[in-house]
């Protein structure tokens, strides 16, 4: 039966808005003092944090970075570089990676006893009178506990009969951070596959400060960077060890160490040495992640600019032993020529120095060996996946193909107009889409993109022109 009147309906827009992939988002794996947290996430679960305070609340904090590398990263990324978010993965299991500390007498100072931050505030914490005599003190009646600074504090309560005790006997469990070794981290890297499901974000920087210098860990990081969830691309930030034995404590040893550990993947960015700011020492990869994120944010979320020649938060370069490293420009360039990023204090303070991924100099493909070019390819690819995932399983017809092409080209033209690409286009080529593939529902869209290369060398030619003499002195 016909309807009498005027009616309006709407049809979905044929050109979609690209869902731009986020960049400069680190996935950091290692250990955190989660014994200090009331309800920590499960071991291996990604934890999304957008501020230092949130990271401390969810993971705990300690200045003992050699035991808790995630604390080093949260301090650097949030406090020094002011970037967010970060996806942390803690591999320290307080339920199993612990040991019992036998009961011992502790001196009470100002009604308090301070245990190390490794102490676990659980049922194994038993407090008795000096010598371990008598019954156990009752929590919240005789004493309270809380973490403060680098300690678990036991405070005797004023309404308790034990308030004036000078010595008490304490037994407790303590976590063993060293239980999280290279093998545990290499295995835990598989949890990067959970990121999209658990926190709704796919990271594009993979970090494991303190562990990445291990060849097994670095290899797994590169594998994950090549295809998170089998699709998304990332970059693995790798540190070369600065140890005198088994590492490189001098710049002349670094290239050999890189080759020996097989740090040669296009998805790895290799760094040396350590960075020092005041009394704090950072792994280079930790600060590089912050610097990359800072540069990306400054460019509207596009990774087209290199982090090289950008300021780092350090006042010296050091090795594991504390020996200061003073690189000349020539020495820093030798490291760059081996595909290693370093830091240089040459004009106006310490800056990152280097534009090459780990595959340089063996690779001659510019999209693989130049950091910003390679990251742009990763970013464009990741954006295409997130944008057109909703098109999967739609009826394959000319309208669908044109919609994909139009969306791609409009977005690419915008990137060209912004200077993020020198040129770009998307094509549906017949020779790449044979009838058998189309019948099977397989479409191939060919994108041509040209990100700008970093201006690594600027040459000026000076020549004396005698004609200016004649011109200046003629009447």
C-alpha cells in the first residue's frame, strides 16, 4: 500500500573517515614492585597508564630501578618527557617469586620498624615480642602497616600494650625480582597480543629495558614488532650492553657487539650507551621511547620526523660500571654508520644521534633502514587495517572498491598536503587482481607512498668569485 506524503531516508557515506593508528605508544615489559599494590593486575596482563600517579597506583614504585625496570620507564616517560599513554606488563608474580625471611629481632625507632620494599604485606608477616616469645601481635590492634619510600613500615599503635617496645621480632615473605629473567621476559612478550583486547590500543614501540640486550629477548621483540596480532607493525627498541665483559664498554666495541648479538632486523632500533641525569641512570631505550613519542605528538601524531638531533634528558653518557663516555662527532658517526643510535653533546646539549634501524648497513631499501620512513610505512599500514576492518565480509562489488579507493586517496592527499608525505596514491590494478582472486573474494589495493627522508647531510660549496672585486672597485 503506497504512503501518502513526503519521506526522507539516509544512506551511508561512500567515503569513510580513516581511523588513524596511534603512534609513540610503548609496550614495556619487566618488573614492578606490585607487592606494594593492594589489587595488582594479573601477571602478564597489559596495564594502560596515562600518568605517573596512575602507574604508581596500579604497579607501585621504587627507586631501585635495577630490580624494577618498569619504574625507570614510568619516571622517564611521564616525568621527563611528559608523554602518555604507556602499556606496562609486569612479570613479577608475588605469589610464587618469593622467599621466607626467618624471624629476627628488629629495633623499634619512634614506634616504627622499617622493612625493605621487597617485604610482602600478607599473612606471612608475623610480629611477636623480642626473641619471638609469646603470641603474635594483632594487626590493626597492636600495629599497622604501610609502604613509604623504599620500606614497608610497621608502626606500633598507641592504644596497644606493645606501644613502648624497643625491640620486636618479625618474620615475613619477600619478593625476588631477579626471578624475572631473560627467558621469562621473552616468554612474556607474547602478552603483547592481548593489548587490543584488554586495553583497546595497539602499541608501536616495544621496550624491555634491562633485558633487551639479551639476544633471545631482542629476537622475540623483533618478531612481535613484525606483526602484532599477525597484522600491526611496531619498532623494538634495543640496548647494547655496556658491561666490560660480554658487552661494549667502549665505542670501538659496539659494532662488533651488535653483530655478535644479531641485532640486524629492520624492526629494531639499536642504542648505546646508558644515559645519566643527576644521580639517575637510564637505559637508552627508555629515554628514546619518550623522545619518539614527544616528536610524534609534536607532529600531530605522525611519525614522519626522526628523533635524531632532538634533546635528550641527560647530562652525561656512562657505562654499566659508571665510567663516563665522551663521544666526538666522528666517533658518534662511526656508530651511526653501523646502524646504532647514540647521543652526542656537540651543539647545545645532549641529543639523540642516528637515523638508521638495525638493518643498516646491510639493507639498501630506504623504507627499511631509515627510521622515520620505516615508521611511516608501519603507521600507514596500521591505519589501513583499523580503517577498513569494518569493510571485511561486505559484498564485494565496484561500489565497495571505489569506496576504499576514495577513502584512501582523500586521506593520502591530506598527508601530502600536511607535508607528512611527498606524494601518495592508491590504485586498484587489474594485473594484481586476477579473476580467480576476485571470485574468491580477495581484493588487492596498491598504495604508493613516499615519506620524506631526514636531511642527514647538508653540504655548502664556497668559491671565491673575483668578479665581485672588479665590480666593487670599478667607478
